[in-house]
C-alpha cells in the first residue's frame, strides 16, 4: 500500500515535529543550550525533507529507528554547532559528537523512545487504513457495477430414464482377491 501526498505530508509533519522536539529537549537535558527558533526550524525542515523522501509506504520499526538515529545525530550537530560560537568564546573545546556522554545518552534515549512511539503509531495507522480499505472496497464495487452482456440461452431436452434403469445399481469395480 502506497501513501498519497496528503497522508505523506501528515506523517512527515508528525515525524519531524516529534523528532525535532525530542532532540531539542534531549539536547537541553544533556547539558546543551536550547536551540534558537531559527535553528529549530532549520532542523525541522531537514527532518521533514528526510521524512517526506522516505514516507511513501509503511516502514518497519528498524527502518524508523535508523532514520531517527541519523536525524538525531544531524540535529545534535546542528544544535551543538549553534552553541559552538558561545563555547569557543569562553575557551571550551567543542568536540563534534563527543560533547559528553550525557548528551549522547539523552539523544539515544530520545531516539529509542521516539522510535517506539512512532513505530507503534505507524503500525496503527496502516492497520486502520487497511481496515478502511477492506470496508470501502465492497461499497465502491456496488456503485461501479457495469452491466454485463447476458449469456445466450440454450434450450436442451431432458430425456427421462428408462424404467429398467431407474432402480438398478452399478456394481463395477476392481476384482476381489482370491
């Protein structure tokens, strides 16, 4: 089952909003600064582009988690890069992904929680769409009934059985062993 554009946009918006909000929350809880609204919007647009590109059909929990890990890493770098100017002014080194173990742990926790939540939602959505499809298909078939040409009527004559054959039994079969 493939998703049409309105469904893809709705799924993309949900994926990007959840992923971006939890990434920002995990970034703050991990010891980083809250991202500026422009940076958060940029992150949302990047994750939305990823979600729109990959949201054409139902995805498994593993695929969703892989997409989330990539998105979390990208959002972490985006949010940490924003704070890099502040950190470098104060003389602290910015080490890419290795800001600290707490930051990595909170981003991974956000990834696991988001992945579980979104995969359950994905399964529920596609299950609902399949059920609706099964219920609406018979209704659509009733409305689109096309009259078919009738088969030719064939007249046959039924010959009655002879009275001697009416009560006879056929006892043919393989011979009995001797």
